[in-house]
């Protein structure tokens, strides 16, 4: 991604305010919103040249749009990627990255601990196109190595995982991918682009649901794929152009404004999440807390190696059945029940019955998802209010077991 202003070496906070800005002749301060489907040309010859990529310029907003370009450039600067392309949703980013690169006869190795829709793409959708897949315990490097075949072209994971916040050794898996001549694709949503840099750890492709912390205020959907220019131009761009999972320019503009406050929001959410994790760990109603920022996380050493902080999400198991867990959730006053995450509002989800409900009982058990498992996305409320809300809801949990 080009850096016309020469600011790539500045701090992330500065890049997220100024990076990638394209000003019209009016010299606007805020990024311009280009709500247009098409573009006009000074001549027929110019139109021909643009379509042949002989000259730079826009042709149709399904292919590219100036507002989208600003968002993509800013994300690439933040991630340290050569190039980026935006998509309509986070799942569009996942499926486009995979289908834009793979073909019939290829093989994918993926971690078992994935968001439900990602696991559907790997397990059920790819095989429809003749692309085989193998799921492994993402924590076990030997399992990754043992699953690689001659036709393996992609290794895919998320870290921390949804919903139990397990970690994958990204540098270790990247080494396995490189030895196999495959690409490592990482869904980096939970860590955010501020707290983990998969490309620096050896990953080839990084994927985000921009719906989450990048927007961060529950306003719109979006996704983004980041990689080197070869992957973006030779594999992803034509797929996006021909199949059309394009990001709305309006949503791109909203995401640009979200990026300006991303560091402030994530820092506050992470600090609150750490306090909440410590509080929950002391409660008798809580069987176990999973938070990468705590010393008792089973992969704490790996968290310190590849993450700069514990992140804005906390997972925990209640000592409760489904009925009592639902009663706890219903008793919350400030924290809202929602399957979304990364919002300014604190949101809690019951993975067994929502995000991972499609998995069979064996798969849920294998991932550590129980009737008492909850995923808390910590928002921007005062942490004392969140802790008080959790405390009053927990106090009634035992009565409903």
C-alpha cells in the first residue's frame, strides 16, 4: 500500500488519524464520503486505458472506491501490510481470502477452535468445491505438522480463539506453513490490530471483521484482508471484483472514523477486562476464568510472547446448568445480551446456544463449551459499574441451579 505522506514510521495512534487520507479539491478536514456507483471519463480512450489497468483511476465501486481506498490504506499502515482489500462483512473477508486462493484438489489445515461460521466455511463449504480440510487442536504444533499433506496450501486459525480464548503459537504454525509451501491465514479479531501483529510473527494473510473493534460502536458491518501485494493483486482482487462482496463506501467511512478512536477504546476496554477477570476469578459461582492477561491462563507464556496485552474479552465458566446460566444473564442490568462483540457497550453471549449452536455436543465438549460458558466483550462503561452488575447477577445464580 502506498505511503504518499511518508508517515508509515509514525506511531499507530497517529496513523489511525491521518493514514491514507485522500483530499478532494475542496480540501475537507474529515475524509470525504464518495457515494457513487460509477465514474466518468474524459474520453473513450481513457475508459479503455483504465479498464486495461494502463492508467490509475476508478471504474466502478464494486471494484474500488476512494473512501474504501482510504480505509484499506489506513488498515495496511496499521498492520504493516503491503496491501489490503475491504469486504462487506468479516465472513466475506474469511471466505474471499480462502476461495480467492484455493482451488479444487487443495487441502486446508485449520484449528478446531473457530467461530461457528468460520468452521462452517472450512468443514462444509470448502469441500463442496473439492477443497479438503482437516481440523486439529490449534494449541498442538505436532498436530499441525502431522496434518500437513503434499497438497496443503493454507493453514487457518484464530488466536485468541472464540469463545474460550485459547492461543495458537502463530510463529510456530507459520514455520510449519512455510516448510510446507503453504500460507498461514490468521483471524486476528479478538487481539485487535493493536495487541497482536500476525504478519510480524510469520503469517501471510491477516483477516478482520471490522464490524467488531474497528467500528467499535455497533453501527455497521465490514471486513478487511491484509497481505503482500502478490496475494492481494493475483488472488484476492479479481475474486472480489467478479463475485462482488464489496464494502459499502458509507460503511468504509464509518470504519475510518472508528479507527481514529480505536487505541483509546481498546486500551480502556482491556484495562477493564483485566479488572473484571480478576473479580470473576474470586467468585465462588465461577468455576474458571479464561483471560490471556492473567497469570493462571494455561498459555500465559505464549500470550506474553505474541500479544502486548490480554485483550478486551473475558471468557468464564459458571458453576451452573443452562437454566441457571440464563437466569444470570437475564439478571444483568448494564451488560447486554448480544452475540456481537467489540462494542462500546459491554455484551455477553452464551456460545452453546448462539455463536456455536450448530456444533454437535461432541464438538462443543471438545472445545470446552459447556452450559455455563460465557463470553464477555467488555465495553467503555466504568469498570466499577460492570463489576457491580456482575456481582448482583452472580449472587442470584446459586438459587436457580
